[in-house]
C-alpha cells in the first residue's frame, strides 16, 4: 500500500465526525432554503379544514348549540358537537395523567376558549365563517380561578362528570375539586428536624402559569383511507408512537391500521407532548367525510387551550445550623391543574420528579407533598423545556437557599458551597430517594465563581449600594447564583411509564452494501438536531462517517417503538439505544472480519473504522469492506446482511447540573432591568456536539429570561384569560436578549453507554432561579426576602415602591 | 365571496390567480402558489415567521391583503439563493454558525436579514438586533443568528470590494 495515501488515525477520526465534533447540521440545508416540511405545509387532494367554536365563558352550562346558519354558509360541510361524538364514545378522551378531558364540551364548559364545536369546511376562511355563525346559548356559572379557594367547602363543583368519585388515578380525592395528593419523604422526621434547627426559614414561592409557546402552533392533517381502512395522521407530535397507541385504544381502530407521522416540528418545548381535541376532531371529521382534514390552531388558541406549564404554589421550609449547614427541607405544593388533569408526567408521578427538590445539596431529611386541584383554567401542566416539574423544584430550592442566606447573613455562594453534595458521595442517594449518578459540584462552582470574578462583583455591589444610599445613583446591582441539578432521561421501565407504556427508547440500524447506513429511532427532533447528533454517536460506534448515515424519525410505520422526545430524554435514552445497536453491528462485523482475515474473533481489535489483527495492524478490514462482505459472502454460521435493533431500558435517570451566575442592574424608578452578564456553566456528561450544546444553552437561557422576566398567563375573577396572545405574552426579541457566556465541565454518566446526560433543558431549569435570585438580591439589603416572578417592569417598580425606594 | 384577479412577480416569476379580497398574502403564497417557505406563527403580527420582501421592503405577509400586493415584486426565502442554486452568504452563514434549530423562524429571519443588509450593509451587533426585532425565535436565543448575519455581511462586503 502506498504510504502517503494512508490516512493517519487523526485523519480517520476527523472524517467520522463522531462524538465531540462540532459537526454542522444536516437539517439546515433544507431549512435555510425554505424546504422544511412542517404540518401546515401538507396539502392533500380534497383536503378540508377544521376550526373550533370556543367558549367565551370560564364556566357555563351549554344550553343549546344551533348550527343551522353555519351549515348554510358557503363551503361549510359539517359542524360536530359532543352529541355527535357520544355514540362513538369519543366526547371524552383519556389524558396522559389518568384523567379524562372533554373533546368537545359536554353540557358544560370549564375554561375560556374550551372547544365546543368543530366546523369542517372547504378551506380555512370558510371554516372561520362557519365558526362565527354557530350560535351557542350559555348559562354562566361561578368560576374558581384561585387555586387556594378550589377546595373551600362552598366552592362550585367543576367536574360534574366525576361526581361521587372519591378515588382518582392517584389515590383518594378529598374534595370535589381535588385531583390527588402525592407525597414522598419522612414528614414526621422532617418536622422534628425543623423544630430542632437553629434557624428556620419559610416562604411561599409561586411559579406562575406559563406556556411553552413554540413559534409553530399545534396541528394535524388526518386522512382516513376508506378503501384500505387506514387512518394516517401527520401532526405536531413529540411522541408519535404513544399517540398511535392512544388513538387505537380510543377509536378501536387496530393499531396497524393507524399511521402517525411527525413531519418537521417547529419547536415543541413540551407543548406538543399531549393529545388535543383538535387531533381527535380532525380524525373523526376525516372518517365521517372520507376526505383529509387539516386542523391548525392559531396562536391565541395555542396560548389559551393547549398545554400550559407550571402554576405551582410551593411553600418551602428549610432548617439549618447557625453556621449554615442545612438540616431539613419540607415543601408543600398546591398545584393548579386547570379543568382537566392533562399533565404529561410518567403515570406513577402525578407531580413529575418534583422530589428532586433537595437540589444539589446534601440534605439529611426531607419531605415533599403535592395536592393537585381543578380550576376553571386551561388543562396542561407540561414540562416546558424541563424534565417533569423539575424547574419548579429547582426554582423553589434555589430561591429558598437564598432566603436562608439572608437570614444567616451569609453569602449565597458560600452557603451553597457549604452544602453541595461532595464528589466522593456519588452515587448519592437523596433524602427523597433519587440516586444521583455522578457529579463534581465543587469544581463547577469554583470555576464559575472564579470566571465571573465573584469576589470583585460583590465588592462592586457594596460600592453601588453605598452610592445608592448617598443618592449618587438610582440603579441597584443584583447578583444571582444558582446551582441546579436536573433529573432527565425518563426512564427505567420499572418505575416510568406513560399510560402503561414503558419509557424505554429504541434504534434500528441497517448498513447498506456500500458501507453507508440508515438508523431509525423512536424519538422525534423539534430542533435539537437529531439527524446530526445521532449520526455522530453512531459514527464513533461503527466507524462509518456521520455524513454517510441517514437518521429517520417520526413515522410509526417505519420507526421502532419509542416514547418520543421531551424531558431531555432523547440523548439519555434513544442516544443510548443508538450506541447499543451500534455495538451489536460491531459485534457481527467482528465475526465477518475474522472470517475474511482468517483469524479468530478474539485476535481482532477495533480501531476507529476497522478491525485489525492484534499486533499486525497492516492486516485489517474496514467497516466498508465488512459491510460489502456481509451482503456478498456466504459466511458459515452467519446470516447475510448487517442490521441491528436495540430497545434500551435505562438503568437510572441521568443528572446533568450546572452553576449559573447572573449580574443585572435595576432602575428603581422605572423597574427596568438591564442584564449585564449571564454566565452558564453546564455539565451534561459526555459532549456529543459542542456547537449544538451551546445553541441549546442559548435557547434555554432565553426561555428562562422570558419566564422570569415577563411570561404569565392569569385569569380574572370572571374566568377571562389574560396573557393569551403575543400582545401580552412575553417572547423576548433579539433586543431584550443579552449575550450569553457558556462554559462547561464534563463528568460522564457512569451508567450511560457513552456517558451523555442530556442538556436541552438545563438552561431553563438553572436560568430561572439565577435571574430571579439576581432581582431579589438587588433589593436584599433593604430587607426583601422574596419577590415573585415574573420580574416585569411594573412588578419590580412595585417592589421598589414597597420598600420606599421610589421618589 | 366574489374573487379578484391578482398578478404579481414572486421570486422573479410572474404569477396570477383568483382570490377572495380578504385573502392574506401569506395564504395566497402558501396555499395557492405552494410557496411554503414563509410560515405562520401568530395571529397578531408579532412573530415575523411570514416575512417576505415586497417591493424592496420587509413585510409581514400575514398583515397584507393579497390585493395590496397586486403588481408587486415579492421575494420569499425560496428566492434568496442564486438562480444556479448557489446559496446566499446568509444561508451559508446560518448553517455555519448554527443560527437555526427547529428552522421554523428561519425563512422569515433570513429574508428579513437579507433586506436589512441592503438597508445597512455594515450593521453593528446592536443594529442587527434592532433590525431583526420583528422576528421572533424561540430556539436559538438569537446569539448565533446575530453572529451569522454579521459574518454574512462581512463576506458580502469583501466580495463587493474585491469586485470593485
Ligand atoms: S404570522 Fe406572525 S407576524 Fe405574520
Ligand atoms: S429556530 Fe426554532 S424558532 Fe427559530
């Protein structure tokens, strides 16, 4: 062989563009040219359009629906109501949380903008005309919009359909508006420890109702092919296989006759996990009319009817010694779930993984209890760019640690450092039962503090406070520190399922004769770049360049079964399945290579992209050669072809973590906040594609900015929703968004095949408390312990005014 | 509803069609012409996903009636690359610098940036941020978008200088 032409090991690794490479995204070639294929881009012959008549009331009886005028309008073909769905038993659908949700209002509406009737017309304009013409007679009922009043004795009964049901999906219900009580930990022991503590702080921390609000709303195209009896639904589904199974269970159409396809998805952030009435109505309309039916919600519908997030009222209590050692934590949560319990949590976890609320700290004893209640608000409760209820937990503990620091008159960073779980304690079992896989928290904390020059910042702040007192400035400097631990990658089938479906994930690989490959997964990208990164995982495992590997997801007819993409589970679960399937390929490849080289399997070793004879690297077979041999040689004892499938049941969750520091200035006269600096150090274990990780962190931090500084969906006392359009709901533009500084440490997960932990959601989980702590910190020296989110100008100004700081 | 006859140039091609007067330009483009690059992300003219170029100005095509575009010269994301398929420096830079994730805002964002660089060929970062503030992105946090636009501007400028 010609010496010069033999690539070096480094060149071969480079060519693979495997793990650790900032490979450019393959998706972008299409997207930058307007060649994406999102659900609203789908156009089928004879396609009709569906649109909803929605309730103007928060709580009302539906007395009469008159569709006559609508049906007479040009282009309107049908108006579907609950009465039409009843004979099919489709007027209610199961939710992911074990409750049911009205597909179309059954005699009563329970939140403003609830779906009341579905108008099917020739195009979207005619459908909108039809919606205007449907006459609905309502009789208003008293509303419950304050979660704290939901369980009053005289609170109106919201869910008449549950009348007499004292047992819910998660145990006993103690009131007609009660959904569940869930608790974990040692309540008596925690109370005792709190009583015995030198200091105790208590605070009600509210995480307001928000919404994931991707730029693309939810929608679908349902097409019933009456000739072969097959129902196909293209839609914005973060979990296509789960949707297929649910669709089969509720329609009684056999699962093989349903095909669910997720095309390109324009962002999800949790919004597209649930099953919504629009999907069911479009499917029914297609079955009835025999024509494809498209349903695409508009932004107002998206914000007010599909998938809110948060709405947690958390009362935290921390006990500590005088010198700042945390001795106990308790937290009682009132969870506002809206009109139907449609939370997208693993079934056995009605409060998600809220019990990660001991955070990054070594807390000896703890208790968490959560009560869910019904109110006249939209259903949802999705994990908005976080793992299930983890951002709520992180916000609570990170705010509480700051509250404790005030009480002890200690620096918040120092207090954290004192209580961080130590490197040698991993794997660490928390007081609430989670086994944290790996971490080196102190190193991350120290690196963060040093990089931002924390000591100097505090000195500058002291000077700023003096200047403020002296009347030399009207601006206050705030420094926010957060050290968060996420829990992602749900999860082990033994305790994680959704509607009985174990939360494993899958990958199926087929190597083509000429040495390129296709891999199909049970997940679905919504911007995470799976087509790029999963090919990288595989490239490193099987030695085929990433550019020669096609990644396909989202079509239930071709992809192996998986539970989809949310809760940062793709990398921890499907990423692991990919590596494991790759290893099966390699194992067979080794046998083929042994045959070709006429040596024993054990005499071979893997080297980047080939098997070589131990001690004689000149004798080798590349993966490409092996692939071809697998198709053209009759190898004794081996089947032809080179394929593998892996269903990966993770042994544990993964626990990414990070240290975030925010520096901002607050103008006390206007409440305007200027984020001067935001530093984010993430440890997500092995880094598959640093460029993509950084992009995910930028995006997550921007969502954290949005949540902490402005997002809120509220309801007035008559049940009208506020914050339900982009006029009121804050999505930051490039102008409000600061420049992000990112950094990392790398502590691989010991139980994940490649050590990766997942990162997409960390910045939201850690970012929110960092911002909020910074705002609170700006006022701390005036005795402020806690002011709630969102920290919009008005609220911040109110806080300043309350402290007597405004002119 | 009676339809009106409309005629315009889209991406250099003359097109015509019949549409109800209330038809929004975005719907005419997407549904009648099959030009699905520009997207719909809101109902309040906030998101900019529908941004197209209309007679040399960026417009949100969800806020323009099709009749208002009568006789106009419209450019969408599909018309940004050169006729021979060579990508525009902005398209290259968005990919190179990871200026997109889900890609839903991208057509509007690039189309807007394309116009911005004609209005101001050498914008500062602050001017870029202001210049794209009518276009929302939920995925990227804008940082890499700003970078991509700056890099593309530099490239276009040096290509122009080299040509002069
Ligand atoms: S669709 Fe949002 S601005 Fe046009
Ligand atoms: S890339 Fe997803 S909205 Fe911008």
